[in-house]
């Protein structure tokens, strides 16, 4: 047992670069071997890249054909960024649901702020309309395309334009999106 511990201390560690999809950044991870990094999770702060929007990306490292790559797991807008946007005399609408894309099942939490105070009925309509639109939008896209659209603000703008007919929004954002597994359609087929 003493020999095993001493051999771990003597192992020379070095930096390995990992490509992160949809970003120009390369993460440098410190480990003894590439195999040791397989399955690890990386957190990337995207605040500078997304012009001040406090977003944290999480990616899972994978070893494929001797090269380290990563796959995006989640994108989270920090609570401090949301607190900064909230104002007195407005209402916020949030939701949480699971939807399936082409290649994965996603947990999505949209967050919207109205320009003024609104009734509960209007908030319910905003929530339902946004959920319906997001579910339709996501079913025809892959997770990589969805993350790309979120980073370029394409999806948020589309939601805002859709619900504008009900009530105009001051702020519309996907607060949390996370890959939670295989799509529902595939899991239902495998069970049958």
C-alpha cells in the first residue's frame, strides 16, 4: 500500500488543452494522463465573450481517438445578473420544464420580466405561450444548435417577439438550460 501511494506522488503532471464547442477558448487542465480527465466537468465564465451577460457554461470532457474534446452540459445565467435586471413596479414570470431536442432531453427554465405590473392571468398566458414556443423550437434542433442560438440571443429574441402580442417584455432570457439525458421519444421506444 505504501508503494502505491509513493508512485502516485512521483507521477509527473502536465497541462492538457481541451477544445470547448461554440467558443474560441481552449481550457488547460492539469493532470498526469489524458484518461484521468475523461468525464471531468469544466466551468467556463462567458461574461466577456457575451458582452457582460453573466453566463456560466459547463462542459464534460471526453477522450476520443487520443484527443480531448468536450460536450456542453449546461448554460446558467447567474442569479446576480438577474437581480441586477429586476426593478420595482415590474413582475417576473419564470417556468421550469423538460423538453426533448433531436439528440437529448433538456431541463429549461425561461425567465421574463414585464414592463409594468400585470395580472396573474397575463403572467400565466406569458408562461404558457413561451413554453409552447420553446418546445416547438427545440424539437427540430440539436443541442449544439440550441446552445449556439442561446449564445447569439436568437432564441430569446424569438420568444420575446412571440409573447409581445400578449404583453411587451422588458427582459427575456433562458435562465437555465441543462442536458439531462436521452430524448423522451428514444426512451419510450426502448421501453416498448
